[in-house]
C-alpha cells in the first residue's frame, strides 16, 4: 500500500480564482468553468477567501491530535469560505454521520452543499476526499493552474485549427483503447486495468502523438497549434511548481497526484528535475 501523506488534485485554489476574477478580460471563461463562487460560505462565516485561507492555515498549524466534532465542522466551514470544497468534504467525511449537521460556522445551505458533494461525479469528491478521510488526512491540495494561454481575436478559427489537428489516427487508437477498457469496467479487475493502461509509458507517447505532437504540425498561418502547446506546457510547469511547493513543509512525505492522464508525462518530466524529490513508477504501485 502506498499510504500517501499528501494528496493533490486537479483543481484551482481559491487564491488563484480570486486573482483571475480581477482580470475578467483574460480569465472570465476560466473563472466560469473552474471556480466556485464562495459567497454562500462568506454569508455563513463572514470571511472572504483571503481571510478564510489565512485562518485555515493558522488553525491547521495548531490542529489537535484528537479534534472534536465541532472543530471539524468549523474547519469544513473555513475550507468552504476559502473556496476549497474538496478539503471541506474531507472534514465532513471524517465526522461520524450523527455529527454532520449545521453549527460551528456551517449553516443549512453549506450542510446541503457538503451532502451534495458526496455524490457529485468528480474524482476530487468520489476518490480523493474519501481516500484522504480513510487515511486520516485533514485536507487535499489543489495544484491546477489556468493562468496560461493567449486570448485570440478569432477564437472560432483557433478552435477549428485544434480540432482539425486532433482528427488523426493516434486519437482514433486512443478512443478504441478506451472503449475496450470501459467495456470491461464491470469485471473484477476492470477499473484497475484502466489505471494501469493510463499510467503505462506507451500511453504517454500515444497521447502526445494524438494531441500535442499533432498540434505542433498545425499549418495555420497564426500558428494556433504552437500557441496551444505553449499553453499546455506552461500550465504543466506551473502545476509542477505547485506540487513541489506542497512538499516544502513536508520533506520525505509520500504523495498521490490525482491528475488527468495527459498531464502525467509532463509532470513526471518536470518534477524529475527537482532536488529532494523522487518519482515512484505508478505501474509498480498498481501491480
């Protein structure tokens, strides 16, 4: 068993969402797509994202070994106010079911939100948060970044160029592999085989050939494909930096990075250049 002490997720922090909200001309679409509006938590706690984030870190720095249920409800409320719903769910799941009620910063609206997250179809809520709770962890770490990329005057032409690049045999092969894997999902080892396939080295090459490598061959005079790859590499560099930053106060810890398969090879390549870090082959863990 890997037994991670850190779990990172493909989610944007509340701090970055607040930053992007200040630049709507550049990030309006990303905010709408990836950022949760923490106003309900502000109403319940009286704390904005910056205030709640600071209070959360202070609370965790002196977190008791055996916190009371009221402590966990309060921390869940603070995580929500800092726009970190996944970490709030960790605290909610660590509570006995008879302690999952409003109070200590949680009002009925936030309780309903937390209960809804337990069934939300997203890996952060169905995999990361339950696993963190089962392992006795207090939080998750959002490490995604959506500040990279250009704003093109002709977004329609950009989208058409990328879609054309994606129309290739390698992508068709990926679809066929995925179809076969998901057809066996109901078998004993079906889910494990999906994870093994997505983490295999040959999959990284197929992903590149079907996506980023194909985009680099885009012939458009605006070089849309090269701009797309610039965005992708920059995003992954910033994600790698966020992962590295998490280890700053926890040297020697084991981490589980829950991420989309297309990110894997890039993050491994970037993180392999870092001092005091070692990438463990996922295939070995998944045996």
